[in-house]
C-alpha cells in the first residue's frame, strides 16, 4: 500500500518549476582519461543563468554514483568542476569539488550524467535540469530526460577517444550540441582550431539508419552519398549545412529511413567548400538487421494530463494490437484496442480518464506476442 501511494505522489508533482530549468547545466564530461581513470574523471557544471545559485542538495548522477552536492555558490557564467571518483578526503577548492567515490568510474564506451534541482522526491522529471548520454541510446534516465524536455528520444553523443571530453557548445539541448574536445582543460573555455572530421559512424535506429559524425567543418555544406551493396556507384541523398561555430568539433546526425532490412549500405560523408571543392571524405558500411521489431510504444503527450492525452505508437508491420490502461492494483480501467489489426505506420489514440481518480496509471501495448508498458499520470 505504501508503494502505491509513493508512485502516485512522484507522478503528480506540480509542473510550475519547469520554467526554472536550465540555470545550471552540464557543460563538459571527461569520462575516459588516458591511462587509469581513478581520480581523473570529472564533470563541469555551468551557471547558465543571470543569478548566483547555491548548489547545496543538487543531485548529480554520474552513471551510477549519486552525489548530493554540498554548499557552493556558483556565480553567473562560472564553472564548477566536480571530480566524481576521487579517492581522498572530499574537499572544495578554487572552482573544483572533489567527491569521494573510489568504487565506480563513468563508462569508458557508454554512460550518462544527469543533474536534478533540490527537492524532497529525488530523481524525478519535474526537477531534472540537465542530461547527456554517450555511446548508446536508451540509458537509465533517457525517458525521464525526454519528459523533462532536456533530451530527445533515442539520441546519444558518439563515444570519443581516451583523453578527449564531451563538451557542450552552449546552443541547445540534445546530442547535436555536443562536440569532441581533443584537448580538455577543466574549468577553462577553450578555442580550438578547425577540425575537419573526428568521427563518422552509422547504426540502426528504429526502422532506419542513423548517421552520426563529429566535425568542426565551417565550409559550404556536408554531402551524404549512398550506394546499396554490392553497387559501387554512390548517389547524393542529402546535403546538410554546418552550424555556425569556431571550428570546434560539433556532433551532427541524419536519419536515412529509405532502406530495406537485411541489406548492406555504403555511405560517404564529404565536406564541400564554397567553390565546390571536396575538403574531406569518410566512408562507412552498415548491414541492416533482418527487420525491426513489430512496434514501438512512445511517451504519451501530454504527461501528466488533466483532461485527455494522446497514446502514440509505431508499427513496423501489420499486426493485431491490444492497447489497455490499468491502475496500480493491476485492474483494467480502459480498453483502447482489443485485437484490432492495424497497418504499419504511426498511430495515435485519445485517452480520457474522466470518472476515475487522479494518480498513476499504466498503458500496455501488445503486438506480435510482445508487450511494452509506459507509465502515465492523471491530474484531477
């Protein structure tokens, strides 16, 4: 009984704090120092607002260890470097905070860092202010970061080489605004010379292929060309304008959703200057999977809601679908679909819980013998 009450309380926190998000942000992360990691990993926090902020009781989750920060007044525009796996006695000194944590390192190939404002509930979306995940999507706090509107679903920043850091460019949220800093200096905003291309990778994302690259290129445009193996003749399928910058590497991504599962594709990325000259080229090959899963259940919108909300999902092939809403006792309260066969594509159904008490509910989508569940919150 206590657990059910707690679930309802967490879900139904007021949303008035949303306008205060983003005053303190994660600015840079060094997750894989060269050599041993102990004592050398760090996370930079930046006061991105116009007022001084006391960091007392801000919660920092560095891929597993949670730290409640001690009192520290962060002035507007200032940076605090939090050393997250320090083995000595914790202390604060001249813009650096050393936190005792000898037993856990940030992941060297994938991981996340999240920051929550002080509150009595812990790690909940209403107080989630900054997030970054790298190396892989769908990590521990991604869905909550999406709900808090500080990250995008299925996005991640590509892994970087040992000794490099992930650095925020200050221009927006999501993976596209992080770059590979090859010469990180904690607490210092650096000016880097133009870096044409750091990395170019491809991976499956839903029913398409997501291309990611890191580049400081400031010329005319990027050109993406593709050939379906075994063909060798590449055809241009997209051009992307680089974002304005100083030559520091920024993260870019582009989705190719015109593919056939089970086939191999060759991609070529080029940087083209104003005269049409190719300044760099890089290639990558990806063999697609035999086919995506039958479906994908998305977050409902809005959530929380006090009148109605949209239950959204994608089907990747035609299949019968069950869509049911149930309460924290496991009791069914609404059937939206019961065995209806739907065509592939995006689907959305309106859910109205009028007549039911406010609190936590769950939406379960079943198709092709598998199920996915999402939590929803009804404010009455």
